[in-house]
């Protein structure tokens, strides 16, 4: 059975709003939480970007749901050893219910210290080395590491959970899916692409979890929902590698002028048609995903959670049972 979770958007909502959404998600019957890890929002209209490790600590005090970062880049902005300490503490605070989603990141967040932004193959090599360091530190042993990209000297984690948090590796293409299959405890990808799931499983992923997510905009007025998405999240419709390469929110805002409302209308579930929400979320289950995280765009969160609690989640679970 597929698990259905709620995706907390650190780019669009402030810390107190995110905590309120976490409570509502649990009350609505969502089974898990995911949270983004950004230094910047994608554009100024979104307007937020809280520190994910502070948020996970706060979430551990207001909800019992598992929490996953979707995803952290542990290679540039913060050293892998510091990420390992943060993840271990998060796992302790959540009672072992933290899953560490990691990926190769975006220049938007990772260039801020003045480091060069490597090309994709180099970023994947950096991620692989970072994962090795994090796993070694999760053992609780003192480690020293002198690698191609990172140095660790006499480091040991003293605050650790009984079991290390799983590392879910993100990827958008077949090479990244194969890397996730080789080094990850699970695979994260944001489109219901059965071929990527098969690439992950064939590269060593086997029966490990596959995690995905999507954005929707519930509203009683479909056209108003389209305008909300177009105002807040046009960047979701940008093609190719722009999301990984553009360095500032201003650059995204320039690129976003190419995105039309019709493009949004054809790509994002907008409105209150139950069948459309069920079909869009259910596509991930059909593609072999084990967990799907839904994010509501815009500030009408209360009605969204009521809609999913009463109309969408029961249909999804009935659908899974029938299959």
C-alpha cells in the first residue's frame, strides 16, 4: 500500500505556519511529513526560507508523524560531517522517525559561500563521497577521511539514534536513479516515471522505498487556483536544468516570465474536482512509488486539509485496496 504524506514548503510559509500545517496534516489522516531544505525561495513572491534543522526540531514537538527532508544537499553549503550531526540529532528528537533525503542540489542555495558550482557529474561524485562520510559517522566511531572533495579529522558523533536514519537519494534522470540504487536506502524523484523507478530498482535499489511528491492548488474556483499557482510557483514549469543552474531568485523571476497560465493549467491540478486530485496522486502509486507527498499551494490550507481528509485520501486508499 502506498503511504500518503504532506509536503511542507519552507519556501512559501514561515515557521509557525509550517507547524500549524503539520498538526492539520496529522489530523487529516496524512501518514508522514516531508519538508524542503532551502537557503533561498525560488522567487520573492514565495517569500520564506527557514532553516530546516530548526524546523525539524520544532516538528518533533508538535507531531508524531515521520519527517523526511526532500531534499538536503549535503555537499556545498554545509559540510557532510555537519549534516551527519544534524541528521543524527533529528533522528533522536523524532524517536527514530527521521529519514534523510539527500541530493546534488541547486546553485540557488549552494553558491552562497562563493564556491564554484560544479557540473552534474561532479556533483554526483561529491554526493557519493558525502554519503560515505555520513554513513561512517552514523556508526559512532571516530573517523578521519581525506577524500577528493572533503576532509574529516578525528570526528565522532556522540548524540545518535539507536538506528541510523535511512539515506534516500534524489534524482531526476537515469544516471541519478542508478546512483540512488547503488548508494541509497531509497530513491526520491518528483514525477511518476515508471522508467526511473525501474532504473533505480535494477541498479541495486531492489525493494527499497521510492518516494515522490507533487503540488496541487485546491480552490473552489479553478481559474483563481491557476492564477495562484502562476503567481507563486511558475518555476515548477521551467524546462531542463534551469532549476539546478540559476543562482538567485531574481534569475528565476526573469525565467518565470516565460511561463504562462495555460502552461500551469495543463500541468498542475487546480480546483476542487476530486477525480483530478485522485488521478494525479494515484499516478505515483501506479508507477510503483511507496510514498507520495502532496503540497497545497496558497494560503487556504484549512479547506485543503478538510477536502483531502473527507474526499481524496479515502478514495486513494479504496483505490489501493482494489488494486
